[in-house]
C-alpha cells in the first residue's frame, strides 16, 4: 500500500473548455456512424434479458456513464446496461450486432484517453455488476475474477492470502481488472512483474456477434494453438468485451524500501539506473525519475517539506534544489538482506558521484510520503487550470530530450512563464518510469489554448516518431490518440490492425470512433 | 551454464519403427494437399532471388532437412532455400503463394513434435543463413537478432555484456532464437523470467503473401494498437515466417545455488514448492521434481553415484531411495544473502519434515552434476529402445496422479516390467517443472507397440482434459499433436484459430498438415 491518491480523493480543477461541451460538438468533423437508433422495441428486448435495476434509461442516472472522470469527453448515450453474467453480455451483443446498435464497454471509467465513454449515443455496457472473485488457487497463485472486480479489492484479497496483484496504479480504488486488461495497463509494478501479456493466463471474452470465447485457463504453460487471448489484451474493447480474467499472481514481498535521490543531470539518472539493475537485481521493484520542475509543481500542492530540502521550512518555501530526482523501491523476502544491498548500492552511487544527495524511508509512513512526491505530480500539474499530458515510450538516452525540446519551443514561442499569468503555459515537466522507458510529459497550463496545441502537436509526435518511440506507453489510444497511431506504427501494421478489427467486428459496433 | 547435454552430445538409440519410414507412408490417411509441384521454372525463379549456395537440390544434401533429429518424421522435400535477408524470404513467399507451393520454415530443427520438417514435398525454408546479432542496447538490455541465431550464441553474447537470455533449454547449442519464439519455447528459466509473450518486444515476420510485418520495436511499453506480434509467438510457422526478434534480457545473476532434495511423497513436493516460493521469493529460479523411477532410469545411463545415495558405490548399484526428488535453483545478485536464505529454507523444510534428505552444490562442478540428474532423464528414457513422451500442463494437485494412473493402467494390462524383457514397456516415469505446472511423462519402452499406444491414447489426453490441463505445455502441436488439440481447447477456440489461419494464409501454404 504505497499509494496516497486514489481517484476518489482527487479533486482536480476542471478547465472551462472541457467542462460541459459534448464530444460530438467539440469534434464536429467526426460523424455518427451508420448505426441503428434505440427504439422502444430494443428497450423491451433488453428488459427481457436484464432485470429492471440492470437497465438505466433515466438521463440523470446516465450522466456519470456519459463522461470520463476528467469530464474531458462527454457522450450522449440514452441507455446503460449492467449485465450480471457473461451470458447476459452475450445476449446483449448478439442483439446489438443484429440491430447494428453501437456499444461502448465501460469498466471503472478511469481512463485518460476517452476510451470508455460514448462519443454519440452508443449503448454503455457497464461491467460494474460483474464483480465476483471466481476462484483463487493458493498453491499456484492463480486468481480468476469477473471483469468488474475493482483492482484494489483484488489486491486486498490477494494480500490476505500472501500474494500480490502484478499490477498497481493510482486509480486502483476505482479501476476494474477487466479494464486494466482491456487497456493493457502498465503502472508501478511492471519493472518487477512484467506486462499483462506475460501474467494473464486466460480470458473470457464476448465477441461482437455474442460468441463467448471462454479461455479462462489456469495454466502457466500451454502451447496448444494461437494465443488468441493476447489479441484482447490492450484492444480497448474494440474486438470484444472481456468478462473474466485469469491471472498469475506473485508472492507478496515481505520487505519494501524506498530511497529518494538527488542527481545533477539526466545522464546520471541513466547511470544510476544501470547501477541499480546490476546491484539490486532481483529486488529492484521501481525506478522512477522526476525533474526539478515537477517537484516545484508538487511542492505547491503537497505543501510539505521536500525530502531533499536543506531547510525545514514547511510548504512551498522548501524548494527542491537538484535538477533531477530518483525514487527507487526494493521489494524482497528478507528485510535484512534488502537493507544491506540498498546501503551498499547507495554508498557506491554516492562515492562515484552519480548521486549527490538522498534519503531512505525508515518506516511505512515515510515510505508513503516519499511516494507522494512522485505520485502527486499528476494532480499538481493541473493546479493552474489544466494540463496537456503525454505518455510516451522513448529510448532511455533520448527520453529527457523531449522535455527539453518542448520547454525550449514553448519559451521560444513566448507561451510559457511561471510568473507571468498572461502566458497560457505555466511549465512543462517530465517524470516517469525510467525502468520501463516510459516518460510522462505534462504541460501545465493556465488555459487550454489553440496556440499551445499547435506548438505541441504534431511537434511531440514527430519527435517520438523520429526517435522510434511510442506515442502511448500505457494510457492507450482511445478517442484521443486514434489518429496519431501513425507516429508509432507503420502502414503495414496499421492495415493489419484495421483488417483484424473488420474481421472480428464487421459491423463496427464495438467502441466506434476510437482506437483504430 | 548449467547444462551438460546439448543436442550435439546426445546419442539416442533409435527405434526401428521410426528409423526410415517416410511420414507419408506411416500416416497413409494424410493426403498431399492441392499444392503446386516444383518445376524447372520455379527453380529458375528462385535462382534469380538467391545465390547458388543458398539453394539446395541435391538429394544427399537435403536429407538432413527432411528429417527431425529423432528421425521420427521423414519428409520428401526436393528443395531447400536458405535466404540471407528478410527481403529474400519475402520474395520467396510471394512467389510460393502465387504458385501455391507449400513451404515449411525450419530453424535449428530440434523440435519434438515434427513441426519443422516436411510431410510431403514442401519447400524447406531454412533460416540458418540469417544469423546476425543486429544490435544490443547495454542500458536497456534489449537484444535484436536474426531468427537464425543459435540460442547459445545469443546467450554467450549477452553473458559478455552482463545479461542473460530469458530462456534456456537442453537444445540451446542447436536451436534458433526464431524457432524458440515460433514455438513459444518454455524451458528452464520460465519460472523466473516468465514466458516469451512477456519478454519478446518486437518481431519481424514475413506473411504468406510476402508482406513484411516489421514490428522490431524496442519499447518495454507500447499501447498503440493490437499487439499483433503475439499471434506469431507459438504459431509454429503457420501464420508467417519469423525473421527477426527483439527481446528484453535481464541482468545476469551473480550467484547461483542448487539444492537436491529427497521427499517421502508427492504432497510434500507441493508443500516444498509453497515454502520455496514464500521463503526464497525473488531468488528462486528453478523448482524441478523427479520421481524415483526417473532417477533409477537416469542412474543406468549416468553411471555415477546418485546425489542422495547413502553408499558410495559407483554406477547403477547406487540406487536412489526416496520416492521423490526436487532440484531447486536460486539465482541472485549477492552470494552471501542467497546462501543464508537457502540455508534457512533448508532448515525449515527439514525441521517440518517436508524434506527428509538433501545436498547443496559447493561449486560449479557439483552444480552441473546435480542438474544432470534432472536433465539426463530425457536421454535415459530412451535407453531400452524408445520412449513415448508427453509434455503436459496440469494443476499441481493432480499432476502426479497422471503418472500413477498410467503406471497402474500399464500394469493392469500386463504391458510393463523392468525385469521381463518380453514386456513392451520398461517403466513410466514422471518429472518436470513443478514451478510451471509442467509435467513430463515418459513411457520408456523396449519397442514401439500398437497395444501400448492404445493403452496410452486417448487415456492420457482424456485424463488431461478432465483435469483442465494442456496436452502440450511447451513442445507445441506440430505434426504429432495436431489432432489432439480438442482435448485442451474448446470448439469455439479451435474454430477461431482455424478462422485466423485461413485469414492470414488463405492458400494454406505455410507449414501444412500441422498445428491446426
């Protein structure tokens, strides 16, 4: 339990521009597809499949399903269905496919790219009522759950049994396991436990025509045919609706340490990562970096003393002083051994001047506090009105160059200032999962502004393309990045994806206007 | 370097029945597909794409390409092509697809299910001439290689750079990385480093129509569209020919320990595994079990004293005395810590009487010797004439029941005896990767025999089906298990696979008569 912020505790100021405009109005170029329109007969049909409380038509009750949690995307659905069984999902899709009614599968609705809300009047199929833990095998660590189980609930359940969910992220209190798999969520444990493509052992998926693809296997090794479940991991509900997940969970580590380090430049950050991989090896579980500006932002919302601040003044006066920071976590089975390894590592990096300052958590509370300086950046980035968020993968050596180039560009165009309130941009900051090659670039703004957008795009995407990176490391494509995939994937790859989408969903009813 | 046996050192007695019969004659029910027959014009065409030494038509030179290394499957190909570039593979397939010429992609040809050799006159496309290491990134550990690089060469290269290939298996001296990926090889490091679905970051694949699917990415996280490369991992050359692999490699562990333990029953084996997962956590890198009969077999070929034998008599007299054995390996970054953890673990399992006897390697040589008692079983199983091999995944609690049931059945039918040379079966033995839920059941026989086959099949497959296991954990389907997939996969799953095959290879030219 290292996280302080879950979705429920977030209170983010919303930007005017995004507060109430329908997605359809905001993007007038996107036209409603040639789908059926829901009529009374349809509602009657669904009423036969579902009980009254599983079917929402009241517009007030639907509001929450029509918008993402940042209220950036607002749809116009008139119908929410909340199936309780896989068979019900199958019946629903079978009918929708015949009637060409578009649907949007919705999990915890915590996504950042507008993938889980309708664009027009798509029927929302919420997985919220499918929230049972199906089984857990104590000897193998294999957990089987309904898609609608909340990630934190799954992890708490595992914790009681000495295991850990191989995925963790800020929204764990709200997001669903099914949604995590559908979006191939990355998060904070990927460095240690790998991607969901490795840990998911089986899936239950309902295809566009209602076919139930039951592949809820519990085998670590199974070489009997194409590993079809892989197609649905990260497909964002565009090929089928995930209703069940079978996943291999590792034993819960008995000892966790966190070190917070100050470094003179980005090159030292990458050197530090090399050392950590080599010396901490199997106990290294997170290696996050933050630039100074990200810490300056965080200092203004956290209002506590920065971990590496020399003085003891509380609040924003305690200005972070190093250009770069690293938060490093170890997780192991023996506290004494982990402590020794970490101490030895810290001695080495201090001695070789890779690291110039640092602190290590002495208890659970300190550990949580150190994490807030990493996890608080997302919220802090929005404190002046809004934020343009980029979640990218880049080779390590060019990773921070993107942040520098964006800062430079915004300054050259005189769009950015931390002091002048008339400038649209407050500051661009960089942080992220160095261990996974994943950078978060946040451009904190006072207002959403066409000029800023022009300055950022396609500039950011072209930078990523020229460095062979990915325009979406972990957030996915959704509605927001559908049209930018070309910066990360070749025409052949994109054509193969479109072909696959057409093959599995010929009527295009599954999550239209998004992904591919 | 824990392995003693590579393919080149194996010297396995071949069973008469399998020594020279053509696959086509052995399985008369399988008819040649409606493919084109190679003519002079075709040879001329290929001569324009390839240089003379890349094109083999001499029947003597072709022999090795026509048969698997156990000489169990013998094809009748008249043409072997050895492209040196991806473009050449593309040109070849484009032409073959137009002419409907069937092909079989061939890597190191070390498979166990006849997947890499022709059944009739398919053109062999050997990847042996594509064997360059393309690049290695020291900071991220990402290796890019041609498909034809030998696994051991890749691992040696990584070793020089402080990294390790996340896969290891007995045939490492001969098998190709491309073949490993095409068959989703499991092997000895899976418990620690996970499956190739997690570690492969990108692939270059030539599709049936010659299209080059270049997805040689080097990003640990990339959520931009369907993860298409996953389809080719474990597809055994039936969807495309893998020509390049990008893979994430972990840092090489600095310390390796092996313990060899004696246990009273199978239940204690599973208890011991639980304890090991919990106490050794992040340093546990292998947990293999062997039954007594497997050790008795191995004792007859290894001719050294069994590690847990009380007396010092050399050779077959040193009879293993416990019903079950466990070989447990730890790999970590600190020898002292690993030693302490292992000692503590061994004290615990001895004290709680889970383990009744044991020994720990003191040096590299002892470590290798201990591994021979696990690795030598495959060879030892064939010493009396032949072996029926089953490679299955089963839930841990029912895993050994399969071996017991088979032994019982063979005894009831009076087919088995270690003493009576007239009985076709010598002994059925069980061993395997407990940590991966992967059992190897070897039925050592004096002759291949229809009665034995009838006793074993479909009995074994039905047992696996009723326990929701997999009929192929890591060896794949190939030619041998094509028709048995129904025991592990549902009709829906199989239909989806067939549909996918048809979609990507409408003419069915890629590795026909196999897989699906």
